[in-house]
């Protein structure tokens, strides 16, 4: 399949056929001859390793791709054993699916083909230890009762609220509040002293599914920039941007030529830009939406007039992390997920991820395109809380971590570092990665704690989740 066809497929049809990461250490359940279960698809060409969960509901068979928002019904094809059709959204997203069996009748693979786009792929049947999480959270009926997180071999060190000295009372109150007024929330996790001590999923969310991180992606892009510097792919944050985008040389006038890599990381590039106030309120006036529709986010940004001297004024601009991701891909000679897997995800134990490309062009969506599980978000937060150390190995330059979360410019009633936010009040001093709708990774060094939340991505309920954290989670932690 040609490059243009791949780009068109990703932009126009679906944002999920994409793998990255290396081989996954999953075992096949050799005793199972049913088609229901989990299938892992490793499709590097599409920038993702994703899971498809096949299950029965009300007598019908469904497939939930963990990078698609809703399950798709499987419709049996007449006269064909183990063959089904599946529509994941529109005529161009219709697939033929076939379950492949070995000589003993055991299901080993799920084959999928889309004739309209020429996509054909095969997922391996796997028996996931993490599926125990799904089993625990499938039913949440009745009054809330705290249970320590499940300990799954090779995944996380877990503990309990009691062991961590955390007051359970506020967290019980929070769960009651969520059940009454937060039907948009999907998970909340707390890590204390390096151990996962609180893990809850709600409103039907599957804990194995990859979650849209929205602008948390920007903070991960900052990490990629730090790794690119460590690998010698980028000289330093003081390098001029123009040196890394030679194909756009004619768009750099005298003032734009003074923009540095650091200005992308701190959102101080100086361009005239309209995003914060219009992203949801008026998409047709929002530069981020217009840039995406243009087919070339980078060109759109560079063609904008300058409003301020570079490095002087914070202005939220989703084009900046997209530029960084593109530069890293160019310098690394691989797509960003491959780079992330080699230098961060695999060492951190993250086995599945998806980095959605920009709309209309085969480049990573570094403003909001990454998907991870909630547990893997917590891993990433703990890595930063520990100055880049993970299981005794220094994965990130500790100086880069400290510089990234340092208050460099005023923003959002707080501070901003290298695509990380700072929040300080009379009780806490925290740094955080945040995304629209309530995606948060909050690190509180003084409490040795990480808090992760996920929620329905297309809402503006961030403020409500912040209130939950400040009213319940932080007081519970401070009691320890």
C-alpha cells in the first residue's frame, strides 16, 4: 500500500489501525476454542499496538478495538465458518473478519481485511494477565467498597491505603460524589511511595483499553525532545528552529529566525494564535482546527504573523509540539512511536500504545494524539516523580526532568515549563500533565504521590475533576 493511501486511510477513515512497540510477551490460551477473548495487533506502519476484545452481549458478538470509541457488532457471513463482517463507522470502515484455528480447533488469530482501503492485518490470540482487571471492574453495582489494586506479576508494585497511611474516608466520599455527579469519569489511580494503592474504573470503562490522552501528549512529546537531545539528534534547546526545518526555509523571516527549540517547549514562539478560547466554543475560528484542516500543521503555523518577540509571552499553540515530533522523526529516521518504544516505552514496561497522526498528513499528532492505559499513565508520572529513574535504571536525564517541570513562564493561574504545568497553592506544589476533558497526571513530590485521572475526552469538565482532587484526594494523602 502506497504512502498516500496510508495517509488518506488514517486521516479520513479511522484513527486506530496502527502499531508500534516491539514483540509482546503474551501467551495463547491453548485450551480455548471459542472466538471470544483478546487479540493483539502489532502494525508498525500505522503507529500502534492495539488490543481487540471480542465478547458476547445479548446473544450477539462484538469486537471492541481499544483505540475505537465504541464496540462494533460482528455479523456472521452466510455459509462461511468463523467469518463475520464488521462496520467500525461508515462504508469505508467495513471489514471482513475471520477467526483462524489450528489443526486442533483452537482459535489462534483474528484476520481482518478492508477492501475499500486495501488494509489487511492479523492479530494474535492472547491470554492477558491484565484481563483480571477487566473482570474486577465489569460490575460496580452496590455501595462502594475499597479493595487494594490487583497485583499482576511483572506489572506494578501494589499496596493498600492502610499500608500507605492514607485516610480512606475522603476517598470513599469521592467515590460517592463521582457516582452521583461525574458520569463522564473513567478512572482514577493513586501511587504513593512508589506503589499503586488506589485504582478505580467507573462508568463502564475497560481498564485494558488505550485512552485518549489529549494534551497529556504534549508532555510526553517534551520527554521525546529530551531523549532526542540525549541521543544527539537535537543539539540543545538553544538551537534555532529554522536549522531543523530546512524545507520551510522561505517562511522564516528575520524575526521568526530567532525562534529557538526552547520557545516551542515553553509555548513562547510569538505567533499570532487563537486556540484556548475557541477550541470548543468556536472551532471555525480556532487556529488549531484550521491548522489541522490545512493538511500541514507546520506550514500553517509558520505562515502566521508574529504578535510578540519570541520567548516573551506564553500563548498556547498546539503547532509547537507537532513541530517537535516531526523534527524528532526526521532526525531519528523512524516514526515517533518507534522512537518512543525504543527509548521510553519498552524500558518502562509499556507494551501497547497508539500515536494518532495529524489529520491529512502522515506525521505524529503530538498535540493530543497519544493513547495509553491508565496504569501506563501512572508509570510515566512515577518516572518523572523519581527524576527519570525506573527500577534502578536512569531512563531520562535527571536534569532534563527537573528543567522540564520548572516554572519558566506564567500560565493558567500557575506556571509552565517544557510542556508541563505547575500548580501551587497553600497546601501543595505539584507539576502535572493535563488534557482536555479531565486527563491528568499529577505529581506531588512533597507527598511522594502521583494521581492519574481519565474521563470522556470531549467534555469541558476538567474543573470538576480538579475539585475532586483538591477536595478529596489531596486531603487523604496529606493525612499520611
